[in-house]
């Protein structure tokens, strides 16, 4: 079909959907190919291009003073016919479109709209690209055509399969479908899609294919049966199909035969709107299908233009009107004169040209779902805008050598390609049209859903859009409330190999299984994960521990010997009680300081001993409460000095007892001069000063310090004081031990001295208690963790202090308070004389 003009645009359309190849005997000239099976939608596609050109010619703002013409060819869904038509367009040797008899001036055709098949477009672009003729396809989606080095002149207004794959994966991710099956057709379209889909689906994160199968061409029931068996056995509930209508028709026959239900079908643009599958018998299986479809647009005035289609409008001296005549004959089931032989005899009607299109039901006039037509419309306008930009070039400011411009008379095809690459306009429907560096238009798809109506019929409804914009990138918009789900729950199916791992767990791959098949393993203690499908568990910070659910970290509990816990309260009470008893005893001794019992037992050392015992009781309080630097440093120093002061007093008292006994013997009086009051004070001071020096050296060289211990318990922080220098601590205890043992030995030697009240026996007993407590302390302290080590040390301090207090002062207080008759010099000395 042709129309003359200043500039001619070519078009390749599928007006017939099959062809018959002649017998090739090579004994005579072969007959030409015969096209069969008139396709009304294909003819509507061709007329859409004619309408767009007619609309442009009427637009005074676009290509003024230039008339566009067209030359439209039928490819008959056959590669050899489509390829031959493309060569005719580019060469201008078809007599119907021959504009000039020479090769100068305007090219016969400046651009081609088509072809509809990817395979045809590949073959055509490989050759036509050599002439740099722009080809703008409206239906070829193979991503291989985005190779601009191989196909430099190829453009398209339909998104490539690469974006179709992006869009499909975006929908899958939106619904959390990470486990799916893939079916593709056995051609360039299907195989290229399968390769890119597998790669991108795996890279999308945690997604994988349960199976990937190739749908055969033609009748192959055994292979289809095998594929459906694979689908039945798989746990994947989502099936993605990139194939043509014929493949789906054959596949669904086997699906219905095996009654495979409960699947969520995902349709590619090739069959999303296929009416042949939208039947009542298919709905139990295909109801709820989600698919992506070519963007639907509105073309005002198209139906009125189609109604004006009439053979008379395209009459000429050539056969250019054959396409319209065939449409007319197909629609009204008549034949133009002269009819073929036998037509009239068979009851056939003659076409008069008076038939009315409005009075007949034909798919040709259905403009309710303009998808390929909208792409054709955009393709024609893209070429028109490119021509318009070229003709508006200002001389001296052009993009070509010498800043030159192209004209209709001097233009070359590669010059028009320069402008086509930069074209940018917006359709009346509001969609932006431009091409990227690969010749692909800004992609946009409608998302369709197959709604199963109560009366058993089916409606394909638009539920969203997915597009790629220059400003915001890829965008997905879904109206989920409108989506029909073909399930009892009316909710999206669950299609995962493994349920998502909740926070607190990590994914552990199953051996030999795809990446999306995994077990959820609880994070180990001290680790957490606060995200769904976490690959690894993270370590909690040092002072934190994982919660029981392992989904977050909580501050570790702190542990130390507290004043608020029962153990701390008991020890504090005992310490204060001991201090109080010491004060009471001190008060008793002070009140009865003039009595023989107090005076006979070296009252000054007794008072000093009581003070030191009081300090021993009080120093135990430094071991209770959260350790601080000053408490850590002071606790051992106070403990060491207090006990040395106490034991020094006992040692001196023992030595005095021995000296007094020795002085009572002939020649022993000289020993007393070494144990006067001054010497006693000096000895206590010297012995205590040695311990003070040890403590000072220890604190200066390696001071005790507070420490957060996390080794005892993983979920607790034990606050403790590290001794700093173990040697310093050992020397401190060792010095106390030496004095205590020395006191014990001296007291033991003096236990049988003749005296009514021999204090050496009490010292012996008290030192025995003291040594027993501290010998038991060492292993108990070493084996007690955390706060219990402090409790053991406090207990040892209190036990030894109480032992000394009771053993040394208990009998004396008993006599002073309860047996005052024995608190006389006569009673004490008299019984002593009787013994001797």
C-alpha cells in the first residue's frame, strides 16, 4: 500500500499470518510465495501508520511545507518475504515506490517502521544497517538488538526484553517470590530472555529458578508432558513464561489434561493479552495471571480514520490497493470482479464497494486496547520529529562538517540518524519518547491481571505500571486491591524454597541446593542479627550480650558484692556488729581501767588491740560495693596494716608475758628493761611500719585496679579488683602469716606458766583460730569466681577478727561484768601462789 509524498516512510507489517512455499523442482521458474490467513489486527497496524502520517500532514507545526508519503509492505510472517520487502524499500526498485530513475536526490525511503518479529529485525538490520537507514521497530523485543555496534541504525519504541526481564523480576521481588520456574520458547526471543533472566534473577539476591525448560515448536506431546510433570513435582508455585501464543495454547492443553492447578502464572508481553487463552475452560488454571503488556495508549481519531477505509480511496494504476482489497474481501466475505473461478457457482458474493464497515463486526475497528498501534504511532512521530529537526537546522550552525546542514534534496540517511538519536517529544497521551545510546526508547509496561468474573467470563485489567524514567529511574506502581488471586485465600501464593529467616537467625546454605534453599540457624550466644535473611550474625559490643531471641543486644548484667543483696547485707551487718562490739569492749575496759583484770593484762596494748580490731572490722566494708580505683587501692592496704597492727600487739603482749615470767627467776630481772612501755610501743610501730612500706611499694609499682571481667560469665560483667602484683599481695599476706605464727609459737611456749590468769593460753587459742581461718582462705579465695572471692576475703577478715575478739576479750569481760569478785589482785595472785 503506497501513498506519494515529498518524503516516503516505509512500513513492514504482518497483514497475513502465514505463507505457502511453492514446490522447488528447479525445472521451471518457481512461483512466488503465496500469503494466506488475513490478520485484521495486522492490517489495523498498517492503517495506524497511515493515520499517523495523515495526521502529521495536517499538522502545520510539524514538517510544514513537507508532505509525508508511505510505502507499506506485508511480511506474511515469513522471513524471506519480509527481508525481500525491506530490500525493495531501501533500493527503491519496486516499481510501485520508484520515485526517481537515478540514485540522486531524496532517498526512495528515509526510514522504515518495522519489523514486528525479532528474528526478522535481526536479519533486516544486519543488511539495512549497512546503508545507515533508520529502522524503528514497534514489536521486536530481543535484547540482542540493543547491540548498537552490530545494529547501528536500529531503534525501537517497545522496551527490550532486558527491561521486560527487569520488570518481571521487580514484580517477583515485590511479592517475595524467590522460587520460580521458567518456560521459554525455542527461538531468539526465548533463548535470549532465558539467559538474561537466569543471570539477573540470581543477582537480585536470594532468588533462584527451580527449573528452566524450553517449549518446543510444533506438536511434541511427549516433551510437553515431561515439562508439565516437572512443574507438578516442583515446590515452586510461580511459573514465568516467555513464549508465544501458540506455545501457551499447546502447553495449556497438557496442563488441563494433568489438572495442574494452584499455580501463579507470569505472562510475558507476547501472550499477556492473548484472547485465545481467555476462555472459560482456561480460567480455573490461568485465572489470576499477572503479566506485563505493551503500554496501552489512546489515539484520538483513529477509529474514524479506520471507518473511512475503502478500496476506492486507494485505487491507482498499479496493484498498490491489493492490501485494502484483501481486507475488504475478508471482512465482507466477497470477491471483487473478476471473481475466481467457481466463486459465484459456490454461492459467493461480489464486492460492490458499497458495503458499510459500520454495519459489520470486525476486530479491525476495535481500538479499545491499542498497544502495538501506540508503538507504531510513536515510531512514525519519532521519524517525523527527526526530519523536522533536520529541516530546522540553521545554516552555519549545523552538526555536520563545516557546520553544515542537510536538506531534502541533499540529505543522506546517516544524517537523519543523527537527529533520530536525539529526538525527544511527548505524546498526546503524556508519554515521553526518546532513545538511549542503544536505540531503545524509555521503557514502560502496563501490568495486567486476568480477572475471573462470576459469570465465568474473563477480563484483563490494568493493575499497575512499571517504567524507567530519566529522572527517577525504575519505578513500579501496583494497585494490589484490584488484583484477582485465583486461590481460596484470595491472597498471593507463597513461592519460596525456604521460608525467610527472621531476625535472630542466619541463613545456612543447604548442601547441593540453590542459593535460595537454606536452613535458618539461631545465632550463637553473644551474636545477633536484626535483619530478615541475614547471611551472618554480628558480634555484640564488649559490654553487651545477645537477647534470648538473638535479635538485638542488651547491656550485660553487672555483678559485684553489693550492699543491696542478701550476702552483702549479712557481711555488712557482721562488720558493723563487730565494730560495735569492739566499741563496747573498749568502753568496758575504759570504765574498769583501774581494776586488776585490766591492769594485769597490759591495758595500753589491750586498748590498741581493740582499736586495731575495730579497724579490721571496718576495712571489710571496702570489699563491698562496686569497685573503684580508691577502694581497690585502699582495701588491701587497710586490711594488711590493720591486721599487722593487731597481730603486732598480740606478739608484743606474748613477749611481755614471757619476759615477766623470766624476770621472776633469779638473774632474770635484766630482761624486763627491754620490754618497757616505750619498747612495746616501738616494737608495734616498727612491725606495723614494715607492712606500711610493703603496701606503699606494692601500690607504687603495680597498684590494684578495678577490672571488668567477662570470662566468668558470657552474659555478665563481673566488677572486681585485680591485685596488680601477685607478689605484692603474697608478701602482704606472708608478713601477716609470719607474725601470726611467731605469736602462736611464743604463746604456745608460755601456755603453762604459773599464773592465776595466764593470757598466753588465750593468745594461743586466738592465734590457732586466726591461722586456721587464713590457711582455709587461700584455696577458697583462689577457687571463688567474681564477687564470691571478695565475699570469701571479707568472711576471713570477719572470722579471724571475731576469733581474736572473743578469744582474747571474752573471758576478761565475763569476769569484769559477771564475776567481779574475781576481779581483784588477791584473787588473781592468790590462786597463782596456791598453784606454785
